[in-house]
């Protein structure tokens, strides 16, 4: 599938290599299993607040959701700036919380300041950093860490780092339940995701090349809300296109007034969402928009030739489909940029780390 443009593009290479990295990262995290389990057991009665900026904030949204689902631990997610500015309103009693700052670089200003703010104002909030850089300022300020060997991403836009850090969170969470099905899905997810990405790459490329599409909307509920937000950010960063994201049914309450025949609406199927999504799709079709439906293959009895459909090759639950859906959204952003003659390695007005 690689053509010469792709081969020389950091972003494309980092999208393509992501599943291979997951395998190595899981191996490395496996060596720290006992330490992770100790942290989980010690702090399981606290509320774990996941935080980050940009992509890492959207990762906090999906990561906290899945972490809560797998462990039963109470979780929430916040942009790091909220912690800097509103920590006094957020933290009621410090002994009841644990902070999980997330950052590819570990140096984004707000996430580092959020960690410092928590340390300065509260005596008893443990910090468990998640990062692709174990030597970063954020990690050094934290008592605990989830880090792994990671060949630094050269691109400004975060792609493989998002899914890799998400998988590290799911892995750590899985240790508490030690559920056989979950453990086996963790082992298989890299292979399944790669196969899926390769199968659908040309399909996604074709959609991205449709010149009629200039506005993007991403709809997801539950763990897919963070995935919808991250997908919108990828399209904005890479292809400089207008993009928004919502909880799926929220789109009907106002935002759909902006829909047109130039809008592509991507819907991320969830186990709890099936019946609502079918109705939503029928509703949206009346607006004349284009629709891309990423869905579990177990509901493929619902056929509709007037929309784009991607069926998963495997029957994963909502915990694992983020790893199946997200790489395709990376490719959508990448190929939309290519079709607009933009270099996704050099996004406008952006740098790999935002500091101020
Ligand atoms: C987060 C971030 C990205 C964004 C941009 C700059 O960095 O804001 O979300 O896409 O490339 O960096 P980090 O804190 O995860 O390193």
C-alpha cells in the first residue's frame, strides 16, 4: 500500500508501526506487573483523576472510562488546565484521590504544572504518570510511573503514542481483574488491529479523497467519546479541515443545523448504542450528509448501501474496539491531508510540545 509520499512521511510511518510497538510495550510492562498490582490494590478505594492536554486529554477521557470499567475504581478526566486553575474546587479531601497525568513528551506546560500544583497544595495525592518519555519532567515529579521503551515520534501530530499509552492503561487496569477473556484480547489486539487497518486502508483513502467532503463530524458515546474528540483533532491538525465531535445523540440538539452535503459524519458503534445509532443514521440521511459507520461485525445484519461502512473483523467489546477504530481515523486524517496537498508532518501553527 505504501507509495513514495507515504514512505517519507513520519506521521504515516508512525501510524503504520503502532501495532508492532504495542507488542513490545506489553512485553516490557509485563516485567512490572507486581509493582502495578501493588499500586492498584493500595489505592483502589480512591478516585483516580486522569489528566492531559490535547490528544493526551482525549486519551484521559477514553483511558479513565476503560480503566474504571475494568477495575471498578471510580475515575474521571479533566484537562490539565482545569487542575491548575480550579484544583480547590475539584479536590474535596486529598486522601480520596490519585492523579494520573498523561503526556507523550512529559513536558507540556499545563500537565507539568498540574502535577506541581497538586504537590504544592495537597499532602496526600499519589501521582501515577503515563508517558512515552520516562526521563521527562512530569515523570520525574511523580511517585509512580507507567513508562516503556518507545522510539520517539518525530511527528508533531500524536498517533501511535495515543493508542500505545491507551493500551498501557488498559493493561495496568486488567491486572486487578485478571480476567481470562480480557487477558487474551490484550494479547491479540495488536494483530487484529493491524489486519483491520491494512484491510480498510484503501477504503479510508477513497473516502478521504472524496473532494465533496470538507467538513467532518465524529460521534461517539461512552469510551468512544474520547475517540470521537481525538479523531476530530487529527483531522484538524493534519488536514486543516473543519471538524467537531459530540456524544452521538447530542448532535441532534443543535449542531446538526450546520450539516450539508459536504459533511462526513463518522459514527463509532458501541455495544449499548446499536438501536439508537440506527435511528440516528436514518435521521442524518435525511440531511443529505455522508456517513461513515465503524461498527462491530456482530451487527452487520443492518445493511445500508447509501453509507460508508467498516465492519470489524473480530468481535471485540467496547474495551478493545477503540484500538480497532482509532488507526483508521489516523489514516483518514493523513489521506485527507495528502488529498489537499498538505504535509501532515508540518501542521500549521503547531509544535510537538506546547509550552508557555
Ligand atoms: C500534547 C499535545 C498534542 C497535540 C500537539 C502538541 O502533548 O498538545 O495533543 O497534538 O501535537 O502536543 P503531550 O503533553 O502529550 O506531549
